[in-house]
């Protein structure tokens, strides 16, 4: 977020006040921001290392290449910046398409919101690449619209980054909340049933579903089963992803509390494992077709 804000300042200084000497720094940051956005969301996937390793250095390649282009290949700068936006946009889109179950280090209360944030960033990356492409074309035809295109695009991109950062910050993985077990081939139906029995014993028997910070990675470690196998089992047996399954247990408990107790709806929200009223109401309506207060009415 701070880097995106710095980039907005650099754009303003260059195009509004004529500080063209800041262009090299602006170019390099333009290549760093997409990589950082991708790494942020990639870190929410269970098999991502908690501490940076040398493999992450590849994400600085485009920035280093842009730095060399500034000195030796100025005509290639625009191509590098545009390609960087599209490449990381494609990586984010791939993660988005793979679905909520890939976000194993995100609490089940937040997977939908984080996936929406990922969608916003994906849209922003492709949009940023298109804006840069239009700017290049505008320079070619001499249209003179470059400042407006860059200024507007930068403001929209900064807004998307800000919204996404606000959503994902509260969902960053815990230090020990990774799930790096090796993947295996798809389970048989009998294996799926055994896995679900083990998972249910922990979720229901130990009431683990009431943990508001529960993630797929944490659940996988508790039952000693790789997260992917849990996801496959629940999807095949219940036609749901893990987040929906866990929230279904929470809504079932909320319905019981609404029926059998006089506890307030606010208390029931937290007693059943939800963190926010909005998530609770959304899930309750989706699964019961009514509101908590209407459910409680005799």
C-alpha cells in the first residue's frame, strides 16, 4: 500500500510538476508493485514458505530488467512494464480461478472476502497493463491524452490496492499456520469417507468449528491429513468447499441456539464461530433462506 502511494506521488510529480528525472524510479516501482501484489496473495496458500527464500528473487527479475533497459534499451521499457502487469495479472487470475480452497491460510470467515480482494487486484493488474498500452499508442499517434490516462488509471489502481490491502491484512497467515504436506493422487470414495469421519470428529466432536480463526491449514495439521485431501473429500461427499462446510456447522449451531436459548443474536454470532455480523447474516440467509430473527419467531 505504501509503495502504491509512493508511486502515485511520483506520477503526480512527473506529470503535474515536470520532474522527469523521477521517471526511472517510477518505472522500477511499476514493475515491483505487481510482484508484491502476487506474493501477498500467494502467501495465503498453504504450500508457500513462511520465510522468503531465493525462489522469490525471480519476482524482482522484471524490475531488474527495467533498470537495465533504462540504461541500455530505453525502447524496451514500455514493453517490460506492460508485460509485467499482464504476467502477474495472469498469475493472480489463475489463483482466483482455483477457488477458495486454495487459500488454506485464510480463516474460513474471510475466504470469500479475500477471494474478492484477489479479483480486484487481478482486475487492477490487467487494467494497469491496458492503460500503459493505451499510453504508448497515444504517444505514437500524438493524441496528448497520456497525462489524463496515467492520472486516472493510477488513482483507480491505488484505490483497488487500498481496498484489497484492508481486506487481506486481517487474514494474513499466522507464523505457524502453513500446510506444506505433499500432495497425493485423488482419494477413493472409501478414503474420502474415512477422511470426513476423522475431520468431523475434530470439527464437531471437539467443536473446532467454533474457532473463529480456523483455517484449512490449521485443520489439516490437527487431523494429520493434507489439506488437499480434506478439500477433495468434502467436495465429493457434500458438493461443497471446506469453507461452506464449516460455515454450515456454524449455522446449524446458531439455529440451535436461536431455538433453544434466549441468547442475543449478537452473542450467538460469536458463540457459533463467526467473526462479523455481515458474514453471519450472509451465510444464515444463504443456508436457511431467512434471517436469524425470523427463524426465532414462534
